[in-house]
């Protein structure tokens, strides 16, 4: 299994990190999207109140959690008719992304469609199942398809990591119609939906694959993958879920019960509290909007062109030079970023600059730029 996996990309950044650490003002690490602001008090309190937890939690999630997810999708994403049986908590969404092809029973000979520049775990998940990742850059790029040659699973990511692009209702509806024609399961990773800053979809949330304007209220063959890591500063809790087609979710649940893929009880309680509170999400979006407003013009003044996409936690930036030249140039100024090549060959002349640093570190980066 490990032979089929790529080297872990971030390990290769070690020399640039050492260079950046030598800067007299210290490193500004913008290479990963790990939140740095406090976990909201309302969520910490719910975790603490549920700390006495001697028994095994439900793999399916408590009824309270499943209902909180249904309420949140209705209130924030305009999703009606979501069945609580179509909701399942996951141990962070990276876990689900990495194992979904395996949990769906895909294997050698099956194809998994992934975006051209993408979060690397979509590719990893296909490989873990022994399936073949294929870049799907537009639906016609796959050519004429039969049920035998069509991908079994197609990943979407909107707003996208690393580009920040948002897929609109019309685009999503076309993908769903295509997927239904070819019997393809669509998994839509939407964890940045509440973090929209500019453009026609601001201030968000971005449309969901489960939105009735996208799927006509029919969730068959569709899964929305969601995480509270980013919008609620809960990456340390591993609080996330998948929602959509109850028949698909039942298949996932059956394997996950046998395999012990269970979200801890106190984290399930904390997830309910986080989903029921919108105020902290608005405050967090405003923090990131302010950092974006400082960092983006500073990158542009330093000669970078920044993608005009408007959402997510990254500035997808290029000086039209090889990615590692840009990484080295920024490391000399004490700023660590990720080369676009981590996200696919199409990113080889970009860098990904994360907004996940304190106001003080973002100001330091802007100053140096
Ligand atoms: C597109 C995308 N999906 C999933 C994840 C995983 O998030 P988590 O495992 O914290 O839920 C990330 C994290 O950066 C991401 O960018």
C-alpha cells in the first residue's frame, strides 16, 4: 500500500523552513491551512460538559448530532429534505476523503475523478483503494463514456483548495445531471463554504451539491463532505461529517461500525454546539477577510498575480516562474509557503499562501513583501 503512495509533500519543505526560521523577525509560516485562532468558548463548554463519557459512542452519531446537521444544512445552505439517516460523523474530513473509495468498495480497474489542481488526499484515497485517479478537467475531457469506462466516483471541491474557486448552482447542476446519466457518485468537499470574501457568491455560503436548485431535492448518488476545522477552529477536535444519499451513507456506516471509525462522544456534543451557533463563524470569516485584505495587495506589490477567485483560506499566487523559485524567494524573507506543484502538475508555476496566521504574523509578512 505504501508503495502506491507519493512522498508526503510537506516533508520536502524542510530546507526552506530552515532558511525562513533564520530571518531576524522569525518565520511566518503560511505553508499549511492550520487554524490559529481560539476554539469558540461555546464549543469548548460543550466539550467539557460532555467530558464524562465512559461508554462507546454511536458510530452513526447521536440523534442530536444528526438533527443538528440537518438543521444547519437547512438554515445555512438552503438544503431541504435531508434525511437524518443520510448524516454520518467522520473523524475529520481528511479521514473520509482518504477512505471513501475503499468504503464504497472501489478497487483495481475503477476510476476516481479528481480536479486538475486539488487537495492531494483525493488522489491518495483512490490509490489506497487500488483504484486509478484521473484528472477531470471539464466533463467533456473524459470523452465518450460507457458505464464501464466512467469514473465510479467524482470529487468536487468548492470553494476549492488551493485556488479559492467557487462552483455556481448552474455548474453544479450540470455535473449532477452528467453524473446521473453515467451512474457516477459525486462527493462534494465543501469545507470552505462559509469562507467566501469576494465575487458573486460573497459573503457566502457557497452553494451545496445538496441544494434543491442543484439536485432537484433528490440526494441519490450525492454526498456533501463537511468539516468544522476551518470555520470553527476545530481542527484539533476532528469534527466533521458526510451527508446526502441515505443508501450510500448506510453502506459507509456498515463498514465504519466494523472498523471502529467512531467520533468521540464529547466531540459529537461539541459539534452540535458549533453547528447551532452562527456568530462565531461570522467573526472568524471577518478575521480572515481582514488578513486577506492585508496580504493580497502586499503579494501583488511584490510582483505576484493572485487568482481573482474570492473564497477559501489561500491566495493562489504566481510570478510566472517555477514554484520552487517563488518558495525560495519568499523563504529568504522568512515567509514559508507551499509550492503549487503539491496540488498537481497544473500548479507548477504557482504558490499557495495561507491566511491561517495571527494578525501580527500576517502584518510581518506584508511588511517584508
Ligand atoms: C479541501 C479540503 N478537504 C478536507 C480537508 C481536511 O480537513 P479536516 O480533516 O480537518 O476536516 C482540508 C484541509 O485542509 C481541505 O483543504
